[in-house]
C-alpha cells in the first residue's frame, strides 16, 4: 500500500496508532491556514479529536519513494466552507516527514468555470 493510501485510511478510521507509524518523528506540517507549523504530536492530537476533518474524493496525483501529491475535498466540523485541498508530502524512511497544503474554499453555490 502506498504511504498516502495508508495515511488516508488511518485518518478516515481515526486510527492514531496507525498514523503514528506513518508519520516520521521529525515531521513538519505547514497547513494552508493560520501561518502555523505543526509537529507529529500536533497532527496526532488533531486526528484523534472529535472535530477532525473528513475528506472525500481522495486522489493520489503522484507518489514515489521521495514525494507525493494528493487532492481531496475536506469537510470541517466548525461549520466553515468545505475546501478543495492539495497536499504535498515528502517521505523519509518510508514515512511522511513534511506535509504542506494549499486549499480553495468551496461553497454551496460554487461552480466550476464553464458550468451553468
């Protein structure tokens, strides 16, 4: 199983123990909001909480032994607009050591260019 697939599956199940095996101890996560940087323990705390985001339409756009790029639609429990999220991951020793995201907020009236 790919690293990204294993991460997505563990996140969906809220399996913090499995995530701990997938995320490198020195992992740095730079999310697209708030100008913050998160560590492995921050990620695990977020994943194991009641308000953890849920995603759908997960796609792995590229993955090899060094990096991965994924896209999904993410829904948040704080009533904010869902987002289309692009994730870049760097791997070390078969684990995620760096993750950065970029996102586009979606709303109920959002339409792709060219759609009526």
